[in-house]
C-alpha cells in the first residue's frame, strides 16, 4: 500500500509516527525518537515498505510454485489415465 509513494508523502507519516512515540513516552521532541520506536517495536516506514514488498514477492513466488506443482500433478495424472485406458 505504501510502496511507490513519493518520499514527500512518507515523510509526514514518519513524523506522525515519531510524534506518537514522543507522546506515548512523554518525552521532549528534542530527544532522539529511535530508542522509543524500538521499545514500541515500530520500524521506520521506509523499512516497513521494503518488508511489505519483499513479503508480496515471496507470496507470489510461492503461489507460482504451487500452481506449477499442481499443473504437473494434473498432467501426470492425465497421462496415467490415458495409459490405463489404452492398456485396458
């Protein structure tokens, strides 16, 4: 969903995430936000986008592999059926 968005769109979202961490921990905006994001197990949006893209690619590859396996099984089953019909 976030992949392909320009940085000018992601930056405000990252600032919002940072602000939420500052509010949750009640710390000054001058403090570096990274330790607080880590405590919340929140990743920077740029990392989230990359992970999402990789996950989608993995799912697509798995689906393609499963389809190839199913098609191969169907083709082999059809060949066996033809051989059985010819033999019998």
